[in-house]
C-alpha cells in the first residue's frame, strides 16, 4: 500500500511512520505554508491515499499569527483535498475539538454548529470547510488533547513539574479526554484503507479517548501511574489566563466513527501506560 503522509516529526506523523507502510514528507519536502507545493507533491507521488498529519499547533502564538495559521491549517489541507479529489484517491485530515465554543455539558456531535473561540480553532475550521468543498473521498477526524512520547505535551510537562515540586495547581473545569497519538494514527490508517475500497464514507468524525476527565484528573492519573509524589489542586480556567481562550467542554461523541469504520474509543489510561513505558518511566 502507498500512503503519503504530510508531516514527519510531529506526534501523529511519527506514530504513522511506526505503524504503516507510509511515506512521510517533512517541511523541507512539502511546506504547508505553500499549499500549491503540497498539492504538487501529491500529483507527483500519485499515492493510493493521503493523510495530513501536519499542522500549525501553537495555539497561543496563533493569536498573533492567524494569517499564517490559516494558510497552514486552512488553505493547505484544502489544496491537498482538491489534488486527491482530482486523482480520485482518499484524503484523511485531522482537526480539533477547538472548532466548538465549549458551551454546555453534552458531548459534541460531528454535525453540531461550530463557533471557535480562538485563532487556532478558526484556522482548523477553515481547513474543514476547504476539504469539504473539494469533495472526493475525504474524512475529517476531530480529536482532542493529543499526547504521546514524542515532542512537547502535557504528559512530559507533568512528569517534569511533578518531580520538581510537591504541589501543582491544574485546571479542573475544562472537560474532555486525552487521546494517544498512537491510537489516532491507527484510526487514520484504518479510515484511509476503508475509503480506498468504499469511497462512500466521506464525512466528519470524532475520535477521543475515554473516559472523560479534566486536566487535573489527567495529571493525577499521570502521577499515580508514574509513582510521582505530587499533589494536585483544582483551579478554574479563570485562574490561569492564556492568550487564546480554551473551550470548557471538549467532550466528543465518537459513535459515528465506530458505526461507520468500526473504530472504538480507546481507553486513554491504557494509552498513558504505553507512553510512560516508551519514556522509560515504567518497567
């Protein structure tokens, strides 16, 4: 199988490279700030499917660089999707819970109205709209709170801070679920493979870990599994202001993904155990 992946060093791209028969393109080969170059890379490679695992992910910095974020997260996926539609091959791209405003308590359905609170969310929503406009056999996979043993993420930050301090204050009123990049990679590969044989499954889907928790709850589980002696104090989002507003409700309803593609929600606690093993924290 020939699957072209945009991204090489990010959390998701590294997991895709470890799991699938894929060709990963780094920024030196396909810079997402040049959408037409990305489309050209697809036309030249003529793969069986394309997965976009690259993105502008600096949420707070995007408040100052919204135009650049919108090219990378909006125009580039749209150009990729158009090239794939022209070649009649599947295109899978990853989006985010940040396209929603975080109101209410109910898990977000794929068809719910979007209203992003920040520039990053707006840039990802622009990408979704561009992909849908291109048509073809596409799949948009919204996910949340991505973690792995690679790059900078919440797990690594908590391990470092938890060993430096005996007490941390962590936000407890943002509710969602961590999602291991390893599980997202596996889901993307399954979706791409199924779309090759059944292109009648295009659409927007949700994929997140279970059960739901808060950032404070996630931190407690990290410390418990890694045997780090650090207490966690719950604080509200208002006590930790950031340049970009974060949604309070990041719960995602993942029913349609399992119904259409047979992909169940992963238990993020098991994924955390694997991450800690990869980091050498567990035997």
